[in-house]
C-alpha cells in the first residue's frame, strides 16, 4: 500500500512541476505580447500628425490626414482594448490551468498585434513620405528656380553665342513658367505628392536646359567656324600641293570634304532644333577625320623629301651593286675552272644577275613616275625603300658568295698542309714500328698501315682533280686524319705492351726456379710473344706475376713508363 502511495505522490509532484513550467512559459509569452502592444501604442503617430497640421490642410493632405486619424483611432480605441481583454482572458485561463485555451487566445492576440503594427507602420511611412516630400520639394524647387534664373540670364547676356538656337531655347524656358505655377497651386492646395512629381520633371528639364546652354555655343562654334576653317585650310593645302606636282587623287579629299560640308549644314539644323546628342559625337569624329587628312598631306610632303633625298643615292648604289654582281659572276666563272661548286652555289651568280635586272626595272619605273607625277610620293617612298632594302640584301648575298670563292684557295692550301702533316705522322709511325726491338709486326698492324696509305692516296688523288672538289677533298681528308691518328695510337700502345712484356718476364725470372707453375706460365707468354700475339703474351705474363706477387704489375708499369720517358 505504501508503495502505491509513494508512486502517486511522485506522479503528483511531476504533474505540479510540469504545470509550473508550462504556466511559466505562458506567462513569458503574455509578457512579450504585452510589451509588443505597448510598442504599438508608443509609436509617434500623434507627433508626426502634428507636423502635418503645419502644412496646408487642403485637398490631398486633408484627405490623407483624416484617413490616418481614423485608422489610428480605430487601432487605439478598438484594437488595443480588445487586446487588453484577450490578455486578461489568457491570464485567467492560466490561473485555471486551461493551457490549451490560453494558447488559442495567445495566437489571436499575436494576429491582432501584427495587424495593428502593420497598420500603424503604414501610417508612419505615409506620414514620413508626405512630410519628406514637402521638405524635398521646397529645397529642390528653390535650387531649380535659381538655376532657371541663371539660365535666363546666361541666354540674354550671350544670345549671340547661341545664334539661331536662341529662339528654341527661349521657348523651352517658357515651358517652365506653367510648371512653376502648377507646383505652387498643388502646394497651396496641400497636394504635396502630386507636386513632388512636378518637381522631379522640372529637375530633369532643368538639367537638360543647363546642358544645352553649356554645349550649344561650343558646338555652334565647331560647326560654323572651326571645322569649316579647317576644311578651307585643307582645300588650300591640297590645291597648293597639286600645283607643286603632288599626286593626291588617291586621298579622295575633294569628295570627302564636300560630304563634310553637306553634313555640317544638317548638324547646324539639329543644333537649332536642340538635338545635340548625336551632333556632339559626330563633331569629335569629324575632328579625327580632318586630323587624319592633315596627317596624310604631311606624309606626302615627308615622302617627297625622302624621294628627292634618296633617289639619286639609290641609283648610285644600284649601279655599284650591279657592277659588283657582274664582277662576282665573272669571278665565279673563273673559279669554276679550277674548283667544283655545288649546284645550288654555282647558280647564285645567275640568280643575282636576274635580281639586279629586276631591281633596275623597278627603279626605272619609280624614276619615270616621279618625273611624270603619276603616283603618290608615299607610294614612291615605299617602293624606293623596298628597292634599297633588296639592294642591300643582294649585296650581302654577293659578299658572302665572293668570300666563299676566296676561301676555296685557302681551304685548298689548308688541305695540302694537313695532308703533309698526315704523311709525316704516318711515316713516323711506320718508322717507329719497323725500328722497334720486337720479334715482328702483327698482321693487323700491317693492315692498318696499308689502310692509312690508301687514305693518303685518295686525298692526293682528289687534290689533283680539275676542277677541284673541295667538299670531296675535305671528306677524304677527315677519314685519313681519323685513320692515321688511330693507327699511330695503336702503334704506340703495341710498343708499350712489348716493352711491358719484356719487363714482366725479366721480373718473373726470379721465381722460375722455385715455382714450376709460374715457369710454365712464362713459357706460354714467351711463346705467344714469339708468335706476335702481344696482347695474349701480356695477359699471360701479368697473370703469372700477380699470382706469385700481388701488386707487382703496378710497380713494373711505373718502371716501364720511366724508361719510356727517358727514351
């Protein structure tokens, strides 16, 4: 029984704790809703509406004021008391632990508070918009009226600068008067928001008017005076240059300047009609086009100076290179009697002769057109520059070719000198081999010496051919050089090995009596030596000595090198 009582007590305590926590949560929510209601009541609606009373309470302002007051009264006299009543009902439900009913009432309170808050915020926003519109209108209209007065003053004081555009500008200014009157009427009647629209439109129109007043004088000056003056100057310059035999038809200046004149008339009409947006852009383009014409005329003047200055030097250089080309051709023909030239190199003189003939024709055409005024000097300059460049390229090619011809004799002498050196080295190698103290010369060495002799013979034969083919000579000479130096190195190596074998055998003789095995190995080495198998003899003798006395070979090699150095 006691057990059930304890359980009941625990359950009761748990329910009490749960109820306390739930009630506490609802109490916090009711406090939050109460605070939200007070925030709505504290919105400065009355203060802002008091500011409105300082405005003209007519028309739109009066209507809006009455609408705001009715809405505010509805919120304060209807919605707020209802919310107070609902808050009281919610607290009563909590006292009776009717949490579900309290939750439903709280939801209704939230909705009413949200609706009231939105309505009050909208009233504040519209109040701020109205009051702000009145203040903005007043400040901006003062600025617009001042700008308008300055614009009229500028137009009257500098009417001559605006030319025929002055009348359209005056008519445009006259349009401001009715707008000013309309604004004043709307303001006096309390229609501040409608007046705001007038202010915005007047601000746009005033900015456009100021831009016209600022830009039109300079645009008219460009269209009526500056650009026509430049066109006139270009026409005079063109005429004077043509009288001085300049060829300018390729520039097509006359037609294009006439088109600019026609376009200026249309642009002046556009300015008078106050349509200046495209005119401003086109004027800048015209200035660039006129500047380009000046540059082209200046280019022709500079080109004439270039042609006058370099035509004669180019003619002299052409004659000089022509002479050099013919001399080089004659030299090549003479050299080819003694030396063979590759096909491509042998054809260079004829190619150069054709090139110099073509350059001569091109120069003659330039000279003819320069004297007959049939071509623009800029084109003549370009062609003369190309001719000069091609001449120098041709001269460089001739110079390289001539040097290559001269080098043939030098190459021949060098080849003969190298041949003599190779002969001497081969003779020295042959004498060194045959005079050496050894049983005989291996067959391989004889073959190598004979091969070297054959290479020498081929070089000598190639040097006796007419015409002489230096490329073939150099090929044979390179092979001979390689072969003879290799056989010389092999001969030296063979002689050193022979000497080394003798020293090894002499060194090993001290062990023959006591070491039969070594005696046998040395006998085999001596037999290979007598058979001219020097490499085999060296291997056998060295192995025999190293088996008995490791490291002996290094000492013997040192002794042999000392003997070779002394000899």
